[in-house]
């Protein structure tokens, strides 16, 4: 908890302390800070013990301390898990922790939010949906409207089924593919959520995933080998197309060709890339289209909505199997998606995310270079980037020091750009990284 004790830790835009070398061509963020800007967080009080209290209460009743794996204290801050794990308010790209610390958030709820927290249009749409009755004995008209708009926006989409989580959408895509082909074996590469059909997590019976073959990302030979091994039983190839970088076109083409040759279904998992890399996901940049694709995360800017979309002839198999969830068509998340779709109609949101992400990672990369700290490198792509450290203990210390400077970086996974990361936030991120790295360098010298 030593990182909470800094005397000068008051505002996220405070000039960096110590011998941090701020970039000299940038405006001083403190100069143009709007006096009213902190009002939304004014009820917050800084009591650093509060964060520890909430962590303790959480671990007492929630195994692991959080229901989302990446939000467990251990996942956020390493083994000791000593950092704020709970928030009370979030707006734009900032959150207020349980103790009242205001942080610039680079994690953006694991990429679920691409516009910003509590974004005005999304909030208004959701409030409207709540007031009008979130659910009833019939489907809401929004379900139809959003499905139609997804079919317009996503190149491979002629039909849509909604679900609540990415894991569900991917499981649904696999079930649709198996139903459509009447076969069982699935070859896959990527992360597909927590459900049994593909993971080897403790508690999953081997039989649940015995018709699944995992292959390394980007490896054409391994893909071909798994396809050959599947023989006439190949139902689908499912790929997470973008993992830290865009895939080689040859890998994607090999998957498409294998599916065509074998009469199998090609699925792209666009949970992270949809409405972020491109509105319609990686497939918009690809030379071939998948038959099915899954979307979630940024599609509803933090509201629980996921979808499996795809060619009409394949999606039709959803009628012949059973994919259903009581709240799949509840209106709030669909209303949020409407606002997101409006944003994308009005602006090139994904181009803006790429520009903002480039500024974020550029600033952090420069901070790394200026500090002279070795053993950390920048990875990923502009809208989703990450820091790779040579040593978990150094990563933890960097994280602590950056928190003391008012910025939450993601440990070991992506930081995500949002429209709400304005110039001031980008500057705060660079300054925090710079201060943390310089401090780390000093500590390691001592
Ligand atoms: C590519 C991909 N697929 C599926 C999932 C699972 O989504 P969810 O966590 O919403 O179930 C994720 C989550 O990070 C993901 O990144």
C-alpha cells in the first residue's frame, strides 16, 4: 500500500513529481483544467484504508475477490494484490476508487467500453429503455432494429442471435456450426471465454472438449494438420484473428480454403475487434469473409450484449438446435447498442480510436525510451496495446508507481483506447508512465 502514501497525490493532472522529464511540446494540462471538471467526483473522499476494506469484504464472500477474472486483485496487481479493486463512479476515461482516488483508466473495462464510461447518449438510451419497461412477455422491437442494423454494418451478417456474454456468443456460434454441418470437430485458435466446449480448466471433463483441437495462432502448418486429423468430421474453424498484431493473410486464407474444401464453417471471434478495430471487426480488413462471427464488448459500450451473426443459410441452423436465454433480448443493452451504432454512423469511431491509441502508446513508448529502463517493451496495436515486462515483480512495482501518479494500467494484457481519452488524459498517461519508470530506475539503482 506504499503507493497511496504520496503527499502530492491529489489530482490526476498534477504535474509529475521527481525528475520526470515531461515532453516539452505538450501543453501543461493543469493550465487548462476546467475548475468544474472534478465536480462529478466531489462526493469522493480519499481514505486509503477503504480500498483494502473493500478488497477484504470481497474476498470474504466472492471467491478470488471478483466475478470477472481480470478484475481480481491478484490479476490487477500481482500476487500481493495490494491496490484498489473497487470503484464507485466512472465517467469518461476516469474512475473513482472506493477510497476516493481518481484514476485515469487505460483498461476501459477490458475493452468493453470504447466511447467512455457513462457516455451521455448511451446513458440516455438506456434510461429510456428502463423507463419503457426493460422486458415483457414479448420481444422488444429494439431486438429487431439492432439486428437489422448489425446486418447493415457487418459484412458477413445476414442473421443475428443475441446473447449476454462473449463466451455465450462463441458457444452459440460453435453449436450453430455443428448443427449446420451435422459434424462435431472444431479447430480453434484464440481465447473464447470460460465455457466447457474448448477450455481445459479444472472442472471441465475431458469429454466436454474432446472434439476440440487448439492450434497456435498464425501457424498454417498446425492448422492444416488439425484439419487433416479432423477429416470428414470438421464442423468449423474458429479463429480470434487479431492477437497483439494483425494476422498474416496466408493464415486466414488457409482457414477459409480448408473450410471450403471440407464443407466446414469459418468463424471469426470479433469480441474484442468488433466496433474497435473496425465497426464490422477484422473481417472488414480481411480478404475473405467468415461464415459466422461473434461480437460483444464495445458493441454496447459496457452493457451486457453479445451476438452471433452470419450467413443466412448457416444462421438458419439456430432454429434447429436450442440456443436461448431468458434475458437475451432485454432492452437496456440493445438500447446501448443503438447509441453505439449511432456514434459509428456519425463518426469514424474506429479511426479515432486508432489515433488516440497511437498517441497513448507513443507517449508510453517515449517514456520508456527516455527513462532508459530495460526489460519492458510495447506490444499490441494502436487501439489495443500492452506492456510486456521481463519480470512480474518489476511489473507490479511499475503498476504501483503509476497508480500513485493517478493512472491504472492493465497488467499483462491489453490497455484499450477510448474516445474519452482526450489530450489531457493522454498527457496524464505519459506523465504517469514517465514518473513511474524514472522512480523504478532509481529504486533499482539503490
Ligand atoms: C476474443 C474473445 N472471445 C470471447 C471472450 C469472452 O467474452 P466474455 O468475457 O464476455 O464472456 C473474450 C473476452 O475477453 C474475448 O476476448
